[in-house]
C-alpha cells in the first residue's frame, strides 16, 4: 500500500485562511492519501459544505479517490 501526502501552504498569515483541515482517504489495500491545508469557507457555509468541497476537489484531481473511504476528517479554526 502506498501513502501520499499533499499540503497546501500559504506565504502570509492573511492568506492562511480561517480554518485548518486534515482529510485522509483510503482505497483499502491500494492506497491511502492525506491532504491538509487552510481554507476560508464562504459566509454561511457549514462543516458539511467544506467537507464536500474538499472531497469534490480531490475527486477532480484523482478520480479513484472520489470513491475512497474517509479515514479521518478534521476542520478547526486556524488560530492558537
């Protein structure tokens, strides 16, 4: 099984987005991939809206992973 990690980074605090996410998808016995980064949801967006936007973006980049099992998902405010 292979493992891939993709990260989104931003050069400045302003460009970092209001939330940090981590999403891991798995195709059992084939591959596991983790994405992490920051995002600023549209006003009024829900956690589910952000989750679906991330899943759709990943599916657009890798059609196999659009059917992947969610192993982990976290969406938290991007502040200390």
